[in-house]
């Protein structure tokens, strides 16, 4: 039997800032200030339904219930790994699927969220883009991921960090993403400081420049993965029409606008971009930039031919960077048992369904 999906909601999405809640309240003969109270219930106080909003007039709760919807997604799968990582596979109103993850690291409570269904960038080692992009997420759907993940925490814990490193290319959906990240900073809601929000991008120069102009307060992580254009285009096909120089120039402009240290991500693929020569090229390319290099050992994606880097190759690569004075961080693998590398669970669920269909179940 196919996994259940939520029905299409004909009602406006209350979590979407595009819905004019103050206007709706006024039209319903209510004071507009109640909008703030309702938002506080949903974002900060973790209300699940209108029934939880006990200080609102009962009649208003009934009216809201009839006229709007709070949740447009349903939890198709909820997985918990031994290291405390939790992963949600969410069904969207149109039957699409996205993933989001809660990571526990010391006192940090980080969520990793998706910005699109699928991805158009085509990075050859990434599960999210294997089937291309389906659509952008709405602002409400992005906010819903944050709120669903926040509700996995005990009442005395709060989310501390957001990384937009799930499915999709966030800079290809900036207009929906930015209002969601603004909502996450609301002190009445999740109250996450902007400095603790990271946007990870493949590096689309015009969009990076737009972000520099609009709001350079976020921490920017640029997925580099190679130090020369030939190899980068092989790994990140969208590089073909952009080129590393343009990516770095846009990243430098963002750095100037933000004054915050940039991060460059480098997925280490066994026998592909993990040699000492690759490490030395990366050092030369980054030169004297005050950047952090985030080395991510490749997470195996079933069906793809790439290899994890050997321990020896990893150590050698990191040593060369460190000895050259580069700031390096290795992203420890979290939630491996639950395929926490984004994009994998969605494909897994889809392939199970396909297999079941094949068998006529
Ligand atoms: N589109 C954005 C967000 C992608 S996910 C971007 O390109 O930055 C965040 C990071 O995870 C990216 O650096 C991406 O290249 C990396 N990644 C994707 N698949 C991976 C895999 N199988 N193993 C390790 N890292 C992966």
C-alpha cells in the first residue's frame, strides 16, 4: 500500500507570512493584535491546534479552525538514531516529499532544512538532485519544518542553530526562504539569532550578490568540492556556465558586505578529489582568505559509484590544509544509520513504494 499523503488543503496556510492574519482578524471583527498572540502560540509555545490556544475566545478558535489550516504537511516517517539525530520525512499537500533533520551536539540543537523538492544543480554525488527539481517550497512549508522539528525537543530545550543544507539550492528559492528565516528570528517565536543561521549554496553569483544586498547577516557556506574548473564541473555540473573564479568573487563580495567568515565546503570523494595535489591546489586557490574549510567525507548514496575517502587519504588531506594555516573542520557524520544525509530517505521511501507497486502490493 502506498504511504499516506495529506489531502490538498483549500484553506490558507496560517504559518505562511503571506497570509494576512491581522487583516483576516479585523474582517472577522477581532482586534488585529491577536495575530501576534496566535503566532506566539504556534512558533514559541508549540501549540498543535487551535484548541491549545486557551486564551483565545472559543468562537474565534472555531472560526480559525474553519477558515485556515495550521499544518499542510504530514509526518510520513520519523526516525531516531542512536546519537540523538532525528529525521522527518514530510508529505506535502501535493504528495511530494521532503526531509528535515534535528541534530544534537553538546548543547547545540541544530536543524537542517530543505528549500526545494529535489534540486536542479545536478551534483553527481548528491541524492537530492538525482531526479531533478520538482518545485520550490513555500515560505510556510519551510517554517513548518522548523516548527515540526522544534516540537521534537523537550519543553525545556530550544533550537539553537539552523542550517539550510537539506534538499534543494536555497539561493534558487531566496524569495521564499528569507521570510522563513526572518520568522525564525522572531523573539516571540523560535528566537534564533541570525548569526546562528547558515545558508549553504552551490554558489550562484547573481543570487549571492542579491543576498549581499538584501541581508548579508547570515553565515554563508559555499560548496566548492574542487579547486579547478575541470574537476568542479565534473562534480558540480552547474559550474560549467559559472566557473570557480566567479563563485569566489561573489563569495568575497558577500564577505565584504557581511564581515563574517565564510565557509567553503569540500566533499571528500575517495580517489577523486582527495589527493595531496588536490589539497595543495585548494590551499593555493583560497590563498589568504580568512575562511573555514568544512571537509565532508562522502556519505555513500546507494546506486552511485563514488567511494568514501580512506582514512589515510583523509588524514593526508587535512594535514596539508592545516600545515598551510587553513582553518579546517571535519563534519562528523551524524545519524548515518537513518540516512541522515538529506535526500536519501526520500529516495529510499520512493523506491520502496515503486518496488511494492512492481509486486502489485
Ligand atoms: N545546494 C546547497 C545545499 C546542499 S546540501 C549546496 O550545494 O551547498 C549541503 C552540503 O552537503 C553540500 O555541500 C553538498 O554538496 C553536500 N552533500 C550532498 N550530498 C552529499 C553526500 N552524499 N555526502 C557528503 N556530502 C554531500
